[in-house]
């Protein structure tokens, strides 16, 4: 676990730093986030219609995004895709309104204790 002094930006005496988010490779990617209006349609578009083939577990709510998220295994065995559809008028809904469906970010594993 990181010590509190490890979280401080250089030259500062207080406040955590999230500089590791911009450091290439520092936080390992757990899943690429794909914004969609409807998870079921997105699964069909990915060629995974019918029974939930490729789904890793059941869809879950992400209250920070205001979304319902379904994790799907990557076809090539690479980084999984997190399909996210809005469940409220939150961050994901705002992203869809501004940018439409498509890549919307990634879930990363923090190298520090949060």
C-alpha cells in the first residue's frame, strides 16, 4: 500500500496526486469502456446475439457512471470490453449526448490504495 507521502505531487505538502493516470502503463487496463444506448443491441452488433455468449458474469450497476455495465470477453483474448448503457442522467448519458456511441474510457487497476 502506498504511503501518504507517495501520493503527494512534487513540491506540495498535501493532497493526493493522480499523476499515475497519465503515466503510460502505470495503471493496468482491466477493460475498455464502450458507451452504448442499449447493451443487448451492442452485443448483437458484436456478433454475440442469443444467449449471453461472451458475457463475463451478469451486468452490474456503476453508480459513478450512472450506467449498467456488462463485461464481454474480447474476441482475440485481449482486454475485455465493458459495454455501458445509461441507467440515470449521469456521466455516461452526458458522454453519449455529446459524442454518441463508441469508446468512452477504460477501467484501470490503481497502483496505489484508493
